[in-house]
C-alpha cells in the first residue's frame, strides 16, 4: 500500500511540473498575467527532486519489498537478521567514515547487499536463488523514480559535447582518481574520443571497493552479480555499455565504454 501511495505522489509531482511549465509558456507569450504563479513550478520541481533523493537514499525499502513479496510469513524476521548483519559489516569495514570519492557512496548499499546474501545463504538458498533476488532488488532501485528523474538520466549523456561538462568531468576525475579510504574505489575518467570508442566518455575502475568488501567477508563468488546491473543503468541513460573485463572476474580493471543506443 505504501509503495502505491508513493508512486501516486511521484506521478502527481511530475504532472504538476508539466502543468506549471505550460503556465510559464502562456505567461511568456503574454496570455497569462499572474506572474507570481510562476513560483509554483519551482516548488514542484524541488519537491520531485527531493522525492528522488529520498527514495534513492532509502535503499532498504527495496529489500523489504522483495522479501515481503517472496516470503510473506517470515520477511520481518529476515529483515531483522539482515539489519544485524549489516551493522556488523558496517563497523568491521568502517563504512561510516566520510570519503571525498563519490564512488565510495556505493559501499553502504553494497554492504547491505552483502548482509542480505549472508542471511539468505544461512537460510540455505542456492547461488541462483540469491542472484535472482539481488538482481530483482537492484533493478527496482535503479529504475527512474518519476518523469523528472527519467528525463535527467537521459539528459546527462547529451551534455557531453559541451565544454563546461568536460571541465566537470576533469574535476570528477581528480576526485575518483585518488583512493580516499582503505578498501575504497579508485578510477580514471576518460574523455578522449580515441580512448572511448568515439563517444567522448568512459571510465576505468582501477580498484573496486565492492570487490574488496566482498572478498574481506569471504563472499567473492557473489561479487560479480551487481556488475550485471551496470548494463541496465546504461540503457536507462540511452546508452549501450561495452565492457571487456571486470575486476570481479579477475581482470586488472573494469573498462566502461559506451555507445548511444540506436533508438536514441
């Protein structure tokens, strides 16, 4: 029920943003004179973005929904076990420590996946069953939360041709290029078309914090499950991911290269 309510709210926010955009166009054309009403689209947009931030940050809800759907009689107990396992992993790996590397923000989410895997393994689920649950949860998590979110995901690749965006990527490269925490990420942002299949953007993951986390907790065989979700996140941005190797499979780096999907 809560999920349906949230979806309804998000669709409502998207509708309001569209409505007030039309009002803006009418005002700009001289057909609407109540200028103060133009403040409403700003409020609508802020509300929609806030909703995205809340839902993306509240990653535990996606695990709870999967468990309630698949194990209605025991899901509350399983959630308690996952939360306890997560706290142990979080303390052991010092995940509450702040990091200036934006890639390290993935570690708490990945740690919760690891806790989920540990609990389900103890409950004698097979590798394939655990993988199915993990992919189902991850796919729900990365899906656009509203129309503004969907539009934003496809907007970012379109900005690559602008000089200001290349400056942003260079600053990002400085942040991800240095390891900010023990067991964290280190990466290289590529903007040379000769290195990126002519696209102008790519990334090499040189040290994978997720792999380190899983290896540290004797769960190496599960570490490549989340790699599959990268293809979905790329498609949501209108891109095809082309990757020849991953650290999870024993390579020295994960090479992310992209091409625009034919339909874009």
